[in-house]
């Protein structure tokens, strides 16, 4: 479904300069453009301010009109003079299709980044998205690091991911588009409450509102608290030095065991990321298994999904699973 009214010239968003005041962005960048109000507002804001912006659209074919939507966006981008790139990407069917789709989408973005020599990708997440993310992660049992929410700036492989609209409300973005006479698309999959994020948006948050509470303000307060606590844990974890070797990542056993459990978990996550790459984390179940192993004396080793942890010669070691320990 298309919302708003159509235009045939490059629209200018008069609010763009105020939105991005103080935000430092490279001259050439890309926007992940779904066609929805949020990403359309970001795309046009950057175009209004004179950035050399490319529009990247990934079609996951989650609804019957997805290919028509892609063609509609291509025509709009052509009218607006914005380079447009699209690809149809299928994610493996799993219990968490959102996570699989995200991985497939990021792989495609990385490919475009190398081809087009673009180092920054802007994502149009706003305040409501951040609140939903914090709620989602709390329901999934995340610790304080997970409840930090989405970072405004993060490096992933060949791309710097930037979220310059996290301080904006969704209604502000839609209002700017309406004043400019710009249309946007409504993705039917956004109404699918079998997806947890959609269930939070369309079911949980309205119930909280009926209780005279503001769910966005509530979860954003928790997010800010999580950032403060997580930063403190990070500063304590800095006292435990990591050693990267050819076949493992190690820390001093006494330094690690002398820390509180929450700090030990931060150190373990750092070890996993160094060993297996950025974005790799150990699940809560793995952290609990390691704590149980430690309470039993930490003798021998412990097999995890993709790695093995051992206590040898005064060191805690994390090996990739493929390494033979004989």
C-alpha cells in the first residue's frame, strides 16, 4: 500500500538540516531504503543536504507485492536522481527468520559497499525502533550489554553503520514527508504479529499505553541505564588483558576469576569476538555453563557450540572447535 501523495521532482525536506545538526557523515554514503516512511525521510534528508547518497533496497519476497514495490522504488529514485540498487535475497527458513534475513541483507550490503566503494551505510531507526529493540532483548533474556539497544555508530566488516535518526520520533518523519507531498510504502509484513517485534509494536505497547504509561519513554530510560551499567562493566573488564595467539585467545586465570560474574561474562564475550569475528557472541546458556564449570573448579575443558574453553598453565583459553587439543 502506498501512503501519501505522489511527486515527480526531487523533494526537499526543509527539516533535514535540523534533524542532522551536529551529525558527522561522509560525503558519499548509502541508505538502506525499504520504501517506508522512515528510510524515505532519511534518504531525502541526505539528498536535500547535498550528500552523494545511494539507495540500497533488498527484497526478501515476504509478501506478494514485494517485486512491485521494488520497481516502484526504482522509478522514484530515477525521478529523484538518486542511484538505486536492488537485489532479491532469500533467507534460510528458520525459527528466527528475522535474524536470518538480517544476515542475508548485511551480506548484500557488504557486496554493494565493495563494488561502489562506499564505506558508510545509514539506517533509519528512530526512537520507537530503539524502544522496541530494548523490549525485544529484555524478553529474550539479554543482559545489560544487549539492552544498550542499537548503537548510533558501529563498524561491521567493510561498512560503518550509522543511525542518525535515533533522536527522532516516527511521527516527525512522517509529518515531514506529508508536508513535502512525498509518498511511502507500507510493508504488509509489518502487521504480522507472529514476529516478536511486530507483536511488541501492535500488541504490547498499546496495552502499556492503556495503563497510562509511555512505553517508548519507559524502555528508553532502561536503555540509558543499561548503557551506564555496561560502560562500568567494560571499564572493569579492561583490567583483564587478552592475549591473541595463533590458535587461541587467552587471559590470566587469576585476573579473570577475581572479577565479579558480570565482568567475567564481558571478558568471555570479548574473547569470543577476537577469536571468531566481530558480532560473535556467546549465548546466555554458554555463559551459564562456563560459570557452572568454574564453580566445580574449572578442571579440564568445556565444549561449547563453536569453541572450547580450557584452564591450562594459569590461563583461561578459548579455542575454535576445529582445533585438536591433543
